[in-house]
C-alpha cells in the first residue's frame, strides 16, 4: 500500500459548487497532516494544517479520521481561482520527512 | 513572498557542464530539502539536511551533489547531467523535527538539460 494515496482527478466543477477530496495514509503512527496547493508550474504552498478535531479556514474545511486513516478537504462556493492541484501531506512517523501525495487536480469552470 | 529564495530561476545546461543551484531561507528554520518534480509527476524527495547534517539521500545519482554550509543555505551541484534530469528543482525548509512542521518551498529552478 502506498504511503499517501489521492484520487488524481481531474475534478471539473462549476463555480459555486462544493467539492471534497479524500486522502488515505498507511502509517498509523502519523501525527502531522497538511493540505498544500500547487498551481501549474509553481511551487507547492501550504493551504492548511489538519487538526484532530477538524478545522475550518473560510471556505475550506479539513477533517481527520484516525480510525480509518484518511483526511479530507472540503471547498465550498468554488471560485475560478481555486483551480489547482491539491496535495495531501502526512508525516511518516518519527523523525522522518513529510510524505507528499501525488495530488488531486481541480478545475473550476465558469 | 521571500521566505525561501532560489537562484537561478531558469537554467539551460549541456550534459558536460557543471552548474550549481542555490537556495536560501530567511525563516530561521533548521531543516532544508531538495525535491525534483518532473513534468506532470509528483514531488520526489532527493536530499534532507537537519541542523546542517545530511539525514536522507533517496538513491540520488552521484551527478547530483548537495552542500549545506549552514542552516540558511543549501546548494545542489550538478555535473554531467542527462536529458531526463530536466525538471523543476524545489528547495524547502522547515523547523527542526522533520516530520512535525510544515515545509515552505522556494519558487524552484526550472532546469533544462540539452
């Protein structure tokens, strides 16, 4: 099983839609979880951390399910500017670097 | 944003050339990373330095040679590269404790090997 798995998409949604991405991870010892956003030909940028109790930042909501070992990202009221690749990032347990998923591509269409 | 800077932003080099990529972080972090991202492919971790000590080398060919003189600077020395080494090379940094804290990326160097 791969360490971090994401549906590659693409997800093509109209403006204003709500879209959700899921990500599963294999290491039950993982303690840190993040979502990053990467625009075409640009560097990944931190979107938000994911906390055990779930957290929200404006139109974005992240949730963690430790029992099933997955995290999710919900985007409400999608904007054209949300079009990007969303990377699920998990720590590998212990003092090891973060593991980046392959990303889910989102296209928001007018 | 100027937290992590990389130079040059674009580089074209022949297979017999020697060049170096430079990364500098202004965030007071202790860990620095080199990643490779080929077209339409995921990030590949190449090297990790934590408190100036190399802690990971993910089976990277010896034609790539990293150097970390201090916690703020990271170099990637390139020598006799192959066309398949053409990619976006990204530098990142984080606080100490490799897997705990988020990483911040530089804008990358887009490398073309001819």
